[in-house]
C-alpha cells in the first residue's frame, strides 16, 4: 500500500517512523516532510493545504491512503477533496474539524451534548465583551474563536490584561481568527490529553498524555506549541478515562452524527481533571505535537493498525494491543522560540544521541544542507525515550539531549515533573 503523510513536523516524523515499520507499507511519501522524515519517506515539495495539488499527486503516484497530520489541511478541506476523489483518508472533514477550528462551535456542541465544560459566551464586538467581563471574577479566560496556531488563548489574573486581550483579538491581532472571541470560566485542576479514534459510530481510546505548553522550566514563560510530553498520564486513571468517554467524547460524537457531520479520525480531548471529574478544555481534530511522538513510541507499527481500523471502518473490532510502556519526549527548540529565532544552524551528535538505549529522535524543523542536518524551524527536534519506568525514560531522553551538539538550541529540563515530582 502506498501512503502519503501530510505535514512536516515532529508529529509527522513519528507517523512516518511508525508507518514505515508496518508490513503493509509500500512506498511512503510525505508532503512537505523535513530533514529527518527523508530517512523514512520520499518528501514531496507540495503545499499540504493545496487540495487540488494533493489529489493530483495522489493520482500520479498511485497513493492508496492519505494520513493528515496538522490542522491546517483539515481546515482547508483537503480531507473532503480526497474523499470526493475516492481516496482513503485519515483525518476528519472540514465540517467535523470545526470541533477544533471554532471554539464557539465546540462549546455549542458540548452544550447540546450535555458534556461538562466551562461556562462561556461569544462576542464579536468589544463593548458587549467588556460589559460581560465586568460581571466576572478572575482568572479570566479569553480565546480567539478561530485557529490561531496555539497563541489565541489568554488566561489573565488581572482585569486590565483581560481587556487588553479582548482589544487585541477583536482589533485584528489574529486576523479573522479573532473576529469573534469566547470568554469562559477558569477551570481549576490538572490538565491531560485523551486521544480517541473515531469512525463516526465507534470510538476507541488510543492513549493519554501530558504536554508542557510553557517555554521554560517550572511552567514559566510564553505559551508554545508544546515543549515536551509523556505518556501515559497518571492523572488519567481508568475511572477518569471512562468518565471522559461516557460524559464527553461519546455524547459529542453522537451530536456530530445527529448534525449530519460524523467525526472520523483521531479526536484529541484536552481535559481539566479535578476531584476525579474531567471537563473539556478544548478539542483538536488531530494528534498532538509532541504527544504523537510519545504515543508512536509506545505503539510502534500498531499506530498504523489503528489508522487502518478507522479508514477501513473496522474500529468496532479494534483494541490497541501495545503495552502502555512509559515514553517521554523532550523538545529541543531554537533559542528565541516562540518568538524570533535563527535557522540554518548545523546540529551535530545526532547519531551518538540516538545510540542511547531506548531513544528515538524525531525531527520537527530540520532540513538537509550539503549532507548535514541544519535547523529550519522553532521546534527542531523531539528527543524521545521509552523504558520500564517513566523516570528511566526521562533519564535516557536527557542523556541523549546532552549528546546533541547545537549551541543555538534549548530545552526544558523538567519534562515529566507532574508525574515524577521533580
Ligand atoms: P486551549 O488552546 O483552548 O487548549 O488553551 C490553551 C491552554 O490554556 C490550555 O491548555 C489550558 O492550560 C489553558 N486554558 C484554556 N481554557 C482554560 C480554562 N477554561 N480554564 C483554565 N485553563 C484554561
Ligand atoms: N501539543 C499541543 C497540540 O498539539 O495542540
């Protein structure tokens, strides 16, 4: 079977690594890919959001299945275009992906489904939004309604900070993504992510993970796409997981069917858990990055069996058969990320790092220049390890990080602290 992965980050490298291990994998392509993905797949220089170009490549290269990694092609309707052309695709339709691309849509679906989430209100003008804020107590949670590359959420302790966020968003700082805002109540608790496979009717848990969104140790500094992750998340006990499925995920999937837009793909439920009760923070219509990297390390080729169960409509019979062996990933980013950073810096020591037992290195922002790997993005590598215990996985991952020779890079040194206590 010939397969095309859309995207070019660490998540897509993890997908390529897992799919390449599967006996059903024939030719493997990735668009656009990156310097690390080139070891597993043939990289295609096409825009993954250009639906017509993707369909043309699929025909030209006799591709049987397309796996969509990031949200942008989903929002651009690439899944719909492929399905319309009769091509098997893993990734929800544009209408179903609204669970991620519109925060107010996701909240409205939760309300219709009776799924617990923070109380909310949507505004498209500043004065009514400010008036609403005046009646609330801090902390304030302000969100751009549309896709804002993970930067559209402000949790403000002070009223003036919240008002500034409203002014920025409604004033166009995020373009059309901020044409409307959602103001919601602050949810206390511990955050964790649940990844669920869905084929419209059936739903099966793929795994759980915890991310680290702030740039610096101690959860300080600006929000990022994610600086490290580990799986499983200890806070996601069997009881919390079954409550999340029964109270949030299944009712929401049923509501999507009722609306005539069944959800097919992987649904990422970001949950806040307090006293054993999960509440929804947000949905994403895809695997997380860097969460996919640790899930792939746990599942190996089994991750592709899971994808095939969804695209083949066989999810009802599918149960993950991999062990939930702990895995942990540390993101190495270019100094300055998530702000301005340099690119084109050579990265050495990758082979020595990968030789640490249990370690796999996924590339996010790299390219090959004159035969060498150089940095080409903000998040550049995810250094992952698996072991019998999470503590050992962490030690292995950091031993590998310490072998990487890249003076222009940085990482958090405390990935896993919630589970490991240090
Ligand atoms: P989101 O993009 O919606 O996941 O928001 C980004 C981050 O902001 C989340 O991962 C949470 O840490 C935080 N956050 C979002 N909404 C809330 C909320 N209602 N209460 C507390 N924290 C929140
Ligand atoms: N790591 C968070 C995300 O992928 O949205």
